[in-house]
């Protein structure tokens, strides 16, 4: 009986130690990215206007930012609950940041940054896409986020059509209080 109790205790301690070790391994990658930390600070609801370039210039825009996956990703939901709701998932990819934009156009562009992402501007450039037969089809090609201050965010989304820039939607958002 005593041997059984000792064995059970050892198994339980091993499981707890293993779980703690796995948690330590998962955290540093996300914590090493200053850019991801900036996106994590956006958590909450944001409101603003589309200020230029898009078809709905002047339209009111809402966005929700949520930190997920044990702090390793940020989900942006643009136009939540609307007919054109779109989701973007941002995460660290080595020293870079990457995102996948689940677009109302029905394709999913994957974009990456190059190099440091610790400034007030973080620019993502097209890397690939799913549900896109060729890069000549209309798709979001790049986005630049400007962290104006802790309560103001500007996002400039450039879409391509026929292989070249076809317009930019600019969203100026304020943290909802």
C-alpha cells in the first residue's frame, strides 16, 4: 500500500513538472516579440471611421482585439457581427510577425513582417494566400498598423487587383471606453 502511494505521488509530481516545463517553453517565443506585445495591448473594443481609399469612406468601423492561445496570438475581428465581418490572426514567426487575414472576398492572404517590429509602425507584406488562383485576383496585399498612442490605432489595408495596387482602406480607430 505504501509503495502504491509513493508511486502515485511520483507520477503526479512528474505530470505537474512536465506541465510547468511545457508552459515555460511556450511562453518565451511570444514574449520575445515586441511587435506582438504591441498587438496584445490592443485587447478590447475599438471604434472609428474609414477615412480614405475604401469604397465606404467615412463609414463607422468597429474592431475587437482578443489575446488567445496562451498569449501567443491576437485575433482582430473587423466589422463584428456584420455582413462583411473579417478576422485576422496575428502571431510571432521567429523574429518576424505573421498574420492570416480571413477576408470577405473569400480568400485568406498570409502576410509577414521583415526584421524588427518594435517601432510605432508595423508593416506586413504579402507572402502567400489560400483560395487565390493567382496573384492577379483581387486580394489584400499588405497592411501597415500605426500605433499612434495607447488609445489610437491606424490600419492601412492595400488591396491588389490584376497584380497591382487597386486601393487602400484606411481605418482610424479609438479604444472604446
